[in-house]
C-alpha cells in the first residue's frame, strides 16, 4: 500500500514541527513539508507521528499465568512458572497473539519473543508463534529460549541439591533445533527473524554459548540472552567462572554489536565498560525487576558510558502486562532516585529514542528501522492528540511518556501495512481473541508449586535469609 501522511506533529531537536511522510511499498520515500499525495491520504492533523517502539524482551507464553504468581524472587517465581506452564499449541498461539496486540496498542511495532519451547515440539512451537505474529502483522524477532542445564543449576550451589538432575536434551540436539528453525523460518524481509537465545549464564554451558555464536556468525543472526538479573546470578557467576559474567561472555565471544542482554541489574563498572566496548545492548525491563525484587539496573551509568539501552516488558507473569508505554515510563523515572544529579535524568524524548532507535540497534537492524528516515521501513505509529489522557495540549511526548495514556493509538503501520486504523485492529477480530482467552482459562488463586517446596530452604540459605 502507498500512502502519504499529511501534517502530523513530529519531534525535532527543539520542540516540534509538522511533517508529511510518503510511503511506497513499505519504504519511507520522502519526509518533508508540502509533499504531493502519493496513494492514500492520511490526515495527520492533531496527531503525533513516531517510529514504532521495540518490545525488546518478552516471553509470550507467560500470558496464561499473569497475575497469579505470588510475590517471589526470580529463582522461586520460576519454580511456580514452570510447574504450571501451559503445554498446548492453541494456548501458545493465543498468547503470542495477545502479546502482539498489547504491544501494538502501546506503540510497539516489533516484538522480541524469547520463546519458551514445548519439549518434543520445539519447531512446532516456533511455527505456531510465527503464524500468530504474521496473522497479526507485527514484526517479530523470535529467540528460541534454550538451555542445557536444569533449573537447579541456576542457583549458587544448586548442583548440590537432591533434586538436581541432568537436563533432558543434549547441547548438540538443542543447537540442531535452533539451526533447523533458522533454515525453516528466518525471513527478515518478511518480518520474521530468528535470533540465537541462550537463556543466560545460569542455565547454559560454554558449549551452548559458543555453539550459538557459531550459528550467529554462519547465518548473520542477532544474539539475545538474560544477563545478571538477580543477586543470586551474580554469586553464581563468581562460583562458575571466578570472574564476572560479562567478562566471561566477552572471553567466549558472545558480545558484539548485535547482542542484546535483558536486565543487567547487577553490572559493575568494569562490566559496563566491556558492554560499551563491545557495543552490546542492555534491554531494560524495569517492571519485571521491581515485581521480582531483582533490583534497579544501573541505566544512567550505562548511558553515560555509551551503552545502548532499549526497553522490554519481559514476560507477562513478571510484569504482569505488556504495556510498553508503562515500561518506558517507569524505566525512565525510576532512575531519578538512583542519581541525585538531575542533569543526567532521562528526558521523555530520550526515552522515545531508546525505545525506537535503541531497540533497532540492539538487534542490528538500525539501518532499516528505528527512525523516520528516507529509505527505512515504514513502521510508524500515529497518536491521537485529542484523546482525553493527552489533553490539555502541552508537550505531547512529555505527556505520552510521563502521563497515563489510554486509547491513544490512532494508526499503526508495519512495513507500510496498516495494522491499526482509527484505533481498531484490521488484521484480527479482537472480540474473538477475548472470547478465546476467557474460555480457555478460569478464576483461580492459591496454587501450590511442588518445585518451590523442594528448593526454597536452599534459596533462603544461599541468600542468607532467616530459615
Ligand atoms: Zn526474560
């Protein structure tokens, strides 16, 4: 579809200007004022135009457990999550669809799904979420979530636990699944990319990491992983490597300019220098870090050191939503309490740039995405500046980031394809999705996790908590 947006408000260095944007066959072909109308005319009057945000880290299937897991730190929360993980493809499909919808309706046009795989049906799981994202029309980066050590290995001294067992699949078999996924599904030009996605140092051997590096080099894939999300992981890294996790990942060649790492809560100053040097990205997931008590990531220090930062919602069981604007807001103002020098606090315009260009850089796709630039792909969002939550008229981006925007999305295009028009999704029936989610779930509370019972006393001991 060819179209021209006329007279939309757009940020410039100082303030705003009104812009016209011409799009032909999915590419931005002209940006300026008083442009001729090519294709459909889109009235941008009283609307703000921004590039689409990146939801740069999530796990779609967690949607089925949002709101139900009690307040617990990551290591114990994971026990709950895994004990009740849904294992059928219909639910996998619906949760990807729901994650994509919530991302789109909060300004996102790309989602990075660090995808939990159903054992024995790994490729089918990947095919299923791709079908969901393609049906919806959101740009998808799928990082199959892989590990080659069991959950108990993810805690300091965890291998001493009676319940510690070997992982169910060999490292080579796991890497073969990822390679097959690349062969079957990696089609960046069609809006679907496969990433290598080792879970993190807590559950992966060096062989798995280096196998991922080899696949990434062979097929030009971006790399994605969790990094130092919790204090326990910092302790585990010292136990495993006798150096910091970041230093170790640098030594085994995992860090480069297309490596994005979720969380980075427990980074030290040397780690931050290494991340800047290797041009790696930290994906900031502030809500998940608060929900699980993981800590506050040193984002201002990272920014000062030149580390690229993007935003993620993280999975919907540790958030418990997929509202990108909420993640951006909290992830920006949270740091006003970590650093008294207000001159380094994150401004709303900076937040938007981190969510757009920062997201694209983290995936190594900033030459094609992340800004409204001639030659880039038309992943665009129009915000309705007459929506009640964006009134009265002040600084539109200030209010979008710092306010509580509700129903503010007017239009969304991905690759120039209209996905949202007049606030309504064009590609799927939202009422049908609501009905499916309702029918396949039930009110519940007070679940007991059997795995939690097996590991809690160990966790309390290693974290020096009273027993
Ligand atoms: Zn995660």
